[in-house]
C-alpha cells in the first residue's frame, strides 16, 4: 500500500508550473550546494512539488534524468529549513515503482533514517512517507532501511506517541504504521524482526485508543494482517486483548469492505487455540450468527461473500477443543442449535458449514453419543440425499466426514451401523464412480462402523446390504490408509461373523487379492501384516480354506519370514505354522 500524499503541507510559495520553470529549477538545484540562497532553494523545491502535483510520473522521470536525487542527500539535514520539502519530494517521486531503486542508489536512505531522530513533526511526517513509499514492494528499499536501523526508531516513535490523540499525532502514527507495513509486507524475516521488537502489543494498544480514527485503524488492521500469518506472532497476540478489540471494532462496522478487513485478521489469528477461545469469550460467535441471519437469503455479491466468510470462521472456531466444548454446552447451547438449523437450509454454503461444524463437535465421544441419540444421523442423511442428484460433492463429502467422526465411539458406531437405511445408502454411494471423494468417504465410513463397534449386529447389517464387496475392493486402494482400514474391518468380519460373510468374501475374490498384496514387494509392511492376520482368520471357513490351499500361500509367506520389518517377519512365521497345520 503506497502511503497517501500529504495534501495539507503549507507551501510558502508556489510557482506556476511550466516546463521551463521545472528545467530551471532542476538546473539551479544541481548547483545548489555552492551558491544558492535559502529563498531560491525553497522556490526550486516548491516548483518541483507543483510539477509533481500536476504530473507525477513525467516529473519524476525528469528528476531522475537530471541527477538531482544525489543532491537531495546533502539537503536532508535537521538544521535546514527546506528538509521537510525535500523529504516530501522524495515521498512523491517514490510513489512510482521505477524511482524506488534510484532513491536507494542515490544514498537517500541513511540521511532519511537520521531525520527520524529529529523533533519537528512535519519533517517526521514527510520522512515517514518517503521511507514508506521507497519500501513499498522494493527489496532494495527494505534492505537499505533495515541496514540503517530505521524500523527500530519508528517502533520507538509509535510507542511514545501511542496514547496521544491530537490530530497531528494521529496523522504521524498513521504514516509510521503504514511505513512499517510497507517495510515488512510479505517478508517473514522483517516481520519477525518487528515482532521481536515488541510491536504487536503496541499496535493492539494503538487500536484500542484510536478506534475512532478510521485511517489509523485501517493501518493497524493491515499491519495485523501482515503479521498474523507468522506462528510466532500468534503467541504474542494471545497475550494481548486483540480478540476483545477486534470484536468491539467489528460490531461497529456497517460497510462490507471494513468487515472484510477485520475478517482477514481474524482468520489467521483464529488458527491459534488460545485466541479461538478468547474470540468466543469476546462474543465473536454472536456477531457471526447475526451476519449469517442477515445474509442467508440475499443474492447480493457482498452478502454472499460475508455469509461464506462468517460461516467458515465459525467452523474454524470449532476446531479448538475448549472453544468447541464451550459452544456445544452439552448439546443444549444456542450456538449448537443454530448450527444444526444450517443443515436443512437452502444455502449450500450453510449446509457445508453445518456439516463441517458437526464433524468438529464430533471430536468428543460424549458429544457424538448425544448427537446420535438426538437424531443427527437422519439430518445428515437427508442432506446427502438432497445432493445425490445435483452432485454437490463438497457438501456430500463434508456430511460423510461428519458421519465418520460420529462413528468413532463404539456406542455411536453401533447405533449407526445397525441403521439399515444408512448402511444401504453408504453401499449405494460406494458405487458413485463419478465422485471419487464421495465413494472413498463412503467406503471408509463402512469400514469405520465395523472397526469401532466390533459388533456382530453391525457386520450382519453390512453383509445384508451388500457392503462386503466394497470393503474387499477398498483393500486394493492406491491409498495405504484406506487399504489398511479395509483389511482391519475384514479381519473383524472374519473373526466375528465368518459364516455369515463367507459367500460374499468368496464372490469378491478376497483370497486372490490377499495373495497379490503379499506377493507385491511394493505393499507396505502394515498391509502385509494385516493380510496375513486375515488369511489366518479366513481358513476357519472350509470353502475359503480350499482357496488358500490352492494358491500356494505357504511359498509367499515363507519368504516374508526374512522381511526387514520384525513384526511382519514374526507374523509370517505364525502364519506359516498355521497354514502348515491346516494343509
């Protein structure tokens, strides 16, 4: 962000800008160090400022070509009455990208940084603008300011001016905050430097004191946005009252752009669990719910954007364990109830946020059981059904993830797994080849129902619904985690309900697949281990045992006794003994 032109500067004399006047002024400035009087010098500088005001780019080009920039270095002295005007000219020319490096090369940074030590407010203001504009998007400018120690002096100024609310001090604070922002923007090293200087508590204090000053508030917010991306900054922010200040500021905002600026600071800060809880306690959730209520039925672009940002931020706040539990309130909290109402809404964005929020609430076993007992499964199934036709995969994926989280506690997994309607739907979605994400999540949920419940009733429900073939197919997935989940589920089926499932396991060619997994050198150790565990369970079935014997498993397994993974090697010895006994 380029700092604003200071339009309030009181020029003692303004010459009427003409090309000849500019050329004369540049020539006079070239020889200024030898024989110019203060008055003629001021006249030349005023002429340059007038020319810059009328055509900044063209005038800046002429200034560069004239070689006057080098002269300015000698004019930037605290004793000179022209210093503020020289700094103002530098600030104006540095609004152009092509002038920033020439300003650095002309040696202007060290004398400008030295001027930061003077007491004159106008000099400080124009110097801050000049340095800020030179630093904007300029690696060389930032390096030069860093080398000259400029940031440290500016941070000290902000600290000492922080409590002053007179217009001149607030203007200076705005320029200094903007200078630091341009200095450190998208530069992790310089941002870390400012954080180590302790700039964060100072800026938070500044925001609280000057919240009525729109320009200064805006500068603080952009500075926070720059710094908040760094992990080290979040720890510092957590020790301030930033949550309280931002929520207070947010409540006052009417304009979409201003709300958006605050959102851009809140999102990275809310990644920190301590700040999540602080934001919840400061009342951010109520603000977000209010935005959702106001914007949900609107088709205005700004409202749609606000709805998305507010609901996304709500989901983010629920990722913290403490903040999530505070909002769940034993399932009776008004926030939890409002989030539940998002799931059947007509807004895809709210449906998505609702499903993701339920997935977050489901990170606690007690919450899962409460939600399952109170009918959440039907709500999520209805949501899934609504999107089977229109194929909104994102919403479907989120709803299935929520169901998978709900199925983690054994009690909830058993309830879900005995729900024949849910299992039948999952089996259908396991065939949704056009939507790989939905298909994968459905498979993983089927497997989770078995793995977490370890229930014979659940296994029987899945067998009756035709789910076995999908679990066998899942064992051939390209993702090791999915293969493993399938093999563990199949081992439980073989251990608990082999007779019920044997026909389906035979038809799905599970034995052939296990032979392939064990023979393949690329199979992960855990896949080999679980495949052998499963083989040992399958030989309890006569038809499956015959298949195992017909496929020379002994040969494959005996090779694995020398596997580099000790667990695999031990299981190979056990499996070999078991197969030898059965043959």
